[in-house]
């Protein structure tokens, strides 16, 4: 690790309102979601995924996504993402004024069929149609493809690196703005993560721009470290470690936003997020989600007396 | 991480019978401790810390340490360690026939006073007396000094690297066989760990031979990774993540042995430990410690279907 140049800053994108809430049966009232978005903003969060444009009957918990986009866009400097599973969802995302639409592309054939009812190459074709629709609409909404199950799949098992790279090349060739790599089911280990991010960066360059890790088997933050050391500097996380995938049995819990911010802050790497403010927001969320299984270590143990993060002072908008 | 050469093998020392049980009020019956030692051996564990030669009135949970040493020494190839706080304890360790005595040396002045009622340099003097007593006795019992609070202290706060290095040099000059670095209270971050292990290795060479991490704030395995990347290949761990320090408020939970073995196995690094057998033993321990707060992720989530570790086949004795 001696020659490694640590970054001065990483970006943490809060995805709890989408990846977290979609895995929880109860519907959080819109008023509480708005408080969550405002609280995250006040703590310094500047990238947030607020929901998903899936059919409301499939995911009634996320039916208020358009309203959340509208609100989040009133916060100066907030970059607003939404998940989009298909062309129809993309049209809704553009109409709502989201900054980014996140298109999931499962590398695992089995997971792709279970999650999107399409094979990976058919999803690539749909992504092509979305890129074209964006062009036709003259929309400025950017497109990120999230490569799900890029590090393993509960249904299929192993996922081969050449297949990940092939699909990355395919969607970049279509003109998407960036790609991210997701350990959707918590199968990854740090060595594998370092190897995959290194190889993917050779293909995608700086258009590889997100690491999304679930902490299912306790390796979430070790995997974040491995991706960081392989040059990644944007990470998804869910407040209180909520999250999962309804079509990947056993998958549960994104890395907790507050633990990720603590990890970075303790290493002197700025996130722009005020950890104490984030922990206060987590406390509120704990009340809203009473009875749900929450995660995360730092909220339980408390900050070390040595923890200072002046460089993490809240960003001005 | 590209140039890093991953080791083929790391050593995991089970320290639950000492570091774990000393923090739990109930006394585990000797018969169950013997089953634990046998079960660990059967799973492939070949280094184990079975207890501590502290005065029994201070730690009645560990009063049967001599008996445990005797039993563990009947297992072919088992390397048996005991914690020793002072000269009297060292004499008992040598008489019992332990392979290694572990002498704690708190780098934090405040923690040293609280834990051993001596300043660090007075502990160094006691270690000198122990080295001399070993020579006089003609004992083959080896000596490892565990540098506690080497990465921070709940009482004192920051612990300075030069002080860690100074104390390492002092005890190596006395003739101890090796030293280890401990994050006793879970304050460490991976960047700090990588830096300290790198600097300590420059001073101690291969006589730096243990990383001991608590998972208090969720960074335990990330810290293990950082030490591994800085050349460390022996780690302490407690089955089910039990452990802590009665004089370091807030400290709880070593990295869980089963999670550490999973981490290494998933990266193709052999530990010689059969993870399934270890999980069966953990299940037994869960029964013995019913009501206690246990930790660890892999026991809860289960192994990925992709997990295979042929290189981890049980070692022959």
C-alpha cells in the first residue's frame, strides 16, 4: 500500500430511499421521505437516489418517486438519481427532471431473467432504446448503468469477468455516461473486487464511476477499501444499512452510509458529510422504521474520542 | 494493489478462550472449554490462546488455564499460548508447559496504568525480568509481546507512532521472540493500520508477527486487510466475535474467527481451517453462551454457493 495515493475526497451516494425501502414491506409516508432527503442534504449529502420508476403496483413503497425528485431538485447542488427498469420508466425519469437515471443490467443471466424478465443482451438493447429516446427528447438526464451481480449471484453462482467487461463495453458503446459495479448479493471478496475494478477501469476509464456493495457477509467495507485502492471514488450506501434485492434470496443490507462516512473520515478522506448530523438523521429513521432490522456499527459503538474530520466540514451548496 | 503479492497462507490464532471469555461474566465450565479446544483442533486450528495466568480472584473465569494448557498440549501440532501479566504468571506459564506466553504492553500510558497498574516503561522492565527468568529456568517457552492500544485508546485518545516503535525496539532488545500490534479498543482505520504495520515491520522485521483487531466500529476486517497488505500474515480472532477489554470502556468484540476464515478463504488464501466445521463449533458455543451478545456475519448469512476452499483442506498434524 506504500505507493498508493489516497484520494482527498470520495463521493457517497445515499441510496436508502430506493435500494433500502424497496426491500421493506411497509411504505414510508412521503412526508418522512421528504424529511429524510432534507436531513441528508443538511448533513452534506449531495448525491441521492430517491426512488424508482417501476410500476406502482409492483412497488407501492416507491410510488411517490416523481414527487421526491421534484422536492430534491429544489435543494441547491443536490444531484438526484432514480432507478429506471425500462423505456417507460426512462420517459418518466426525464419528465420528472431527474439528473441521473440508473439502469440496472444484471450480468448473471439467471438474475436478469428473475429481476427484469429479460436476458442481459435484451437489457442492453433496451438501454440502446433509452439512449435513443433521450436523444430524441433532447433531455439532459444522464445515464448510469449499474452492473448488478457483477461479483456473483445467488441463483447462478459464479459470474465471469469477461462477461462483465463485455457488457460494460456494450453499454458504453451505446453512449451511456457511466457504469457502476454492484455486489448485489454480498458474494464479493476484496481480492476479487480489486481485480474486477482494475480490469473494468482498463475498459471504462473514468466512466467506471460507482461501487455498490452489500454487507451480507460482513465484507462490505473491506470491499469498499479494495475498490478505493483500485481507483474508485464513488460509493453507494444506505443509511442504517437497509437494502437488498427482492429477487436475490439472502441478499440484505447495503453498507451503512454512516459506517462508510466514518471509514472515510477516519482515514482523513473527505466526503463532505457531517457524521454527527448523519447519526441524528439515522436516529430519526430508526423511529420511522421501528421494528425493521437495521444495521451498522458506528451508531451502536459511538465515535472514538480521536475522531475529528475538519476536512469533512459541510460543503457549501 | 496490482503489484501486491498475496500470501498463499495466513495463520489464524483462536483467542476466544482468553480475550473472549475474560469479558464475559459467566464462567464457562472446564468441560466445555476442553470441547472448544478439541473442536477447534478438529476444524484445523493449530494456534490457540487458552487462558491467562492472572490471579484467579481477579478473573475466576480463567482459573483453569493450567489444565487447559495440559490438555491442548496433548493435541499433536497444537501451538498453545497463554496471557501472562507479570513474572509470577510467567513462572506459571513455564511450569504449565505453554509454547508461548503473551505479555501485554499498553502503549497508552493511561491504559497501562488502568490495566496493569504500571507505566509502559515499568512493564518493559518486568518483561526484562521475565526474559531473564526464562533464561535461568532453561525454558523453551517463547515470548510474544502484544502491543495493546497501539492504534488508539479510549482513555488517552491518540497514541503516537514513535512511542509504539520505541517500545517495540525496547522489548526486542531484551530478547523477546516476537511482537504483535493490537487495536484493543476498535479505534483503528485501515490507512493507519497500513502505515503502522509498515513502519513497525521496518523496526521489527519478521518478529512483527501478529495483528489483533477488535471490530467495535465495524472496521475489523478492513483493518485485517490493511495489515495483510502491509505484510502481516498472523491474526488473532475470537469465535463468534466475543472479546473485549474490561479496562477499555466501549471495547467489545474481536474480529470473528469464522468471518476471518471466510474472508481469507474467499480470497483463496489458506488458513488450514475447515469453515463448515468451525461453524458447527460456533453453533455449540452459541448454546454454551446462551444469552450473551455474539457477533459475526457469515454464520447468519450462510456461505455463498460459490465458496470453495480446497486449499483450506484440514492440515495433517
